[in-house]
């Protein structure tokens, strides 16, 4: 159990460290980051309640049910809760003072959510290590990338005043759509595989096509996320902050 628990936490820790190291120009207070992560852990509660309520309306037809679950039950509920709590934590905070901050705080909050979700999936599972590994390669990085997109547009909403409303709406809408597409592709493929026999070559072909689409989507999502990170690093540098090494700026203010 201890090994699987570590396996569930390790991808979260690695991605937190990765994004913190990317914040080179004015690192955020560690206390504020830990508080944001903790709030992200708590965001599982309202998201779970919303998902339970919305699940009542899931269509019984497998494909429609997969799309509804992906876009409405998961994408809408989880990203809305993360966005609302992120706004509560940082929007009026004096620490939100450079472009890269939106990405840092969004990632810490989203990975708090992913951490609790990962542990819930792994603990008590009959195949805990396989689930921990698969989620570490797919689900946790997906939450990370959705957060990068959310934080990118939230920073633009804060600092790019002429387009404030557009970026503010994009900070919520884009992660919802990306999350929904990600989940729907996996769920449709899973539902078709479960409901078809070996003789159903059409279903097998559709599943193969969906898998290819998912891989392409995942690669493009990674590229977009890394590009957004690089863009915000450049914008933060242009704001004129003194360059600091990642651990030189450690403070514990919340």
C-alpha cells in the first residue's frame, strides 16, 4: 500500500516541482502556494457533489453517455470548481503581480485536486499499481495542462486590460472543453470496447481511430501547454523583475 500511495503522489510532486522551477523571475511565497494546493484538495468536495447530481441525467446510450459524462459531469463540474476557488484564492492577492503567476497558482490548485482524486482511485483498488501508473501518465498530466491553459488566460485577463472579458471567459471555457474532449475520447473508446464482441470489427476499428485521435490530441495539448508556459515566462521577464534562482525567493507569507 505504501508503494502504491507513493506512486499516486509522485507525478503530482514532480509536476509541482517542474512548474515552480519555471517561475524564475519572482518566485511565489511557499506558504501561498501550499495554501493554494490545499484549496485544490478541498475542491474535490464541491466537484464530487456536482458530479453526483449531474450523473443522474446521464443518457443510457453508450456514446451519448460518454460525451455527457466527459463534457458535463467531469469537464464542467471539475473545471468550474477549480476556477471559482482559484479566483477566490488569488484574484485580489497582491502576490498575483506578474504574468507567470496565473499559471503557477492554477497548476498548484489543479494538482491539489488531482492528488486527492488519484489517491481516491488508488486506495482500495484491486489493481492499485496499474491504476496509479496509468493515471500518473495520463490523468495527472492532463489536470496540469488544463491548469496551464486556465492560468494563462487568467493572467491575460488581469494584465491585458483591453481584452479582459474575453480572456476571463477563455480561462474557464477552454479548460472545460479540453477536459471534456480528453475524457470523452477515452470514455467513448472504453464503452465501445466493453459493449462489442470480438466479431464486431467496426467497433474495433472505431476504437483504434479514437485512440489515434486521442494520442494526437494529447500531443497537441502538451505542445500548447509548453508554449503557453514559455510565453508567460517571456512576459514576466519583460515586466522587469530581477532574476532569481528558483529557491532564492522562498518566503512563507500567505
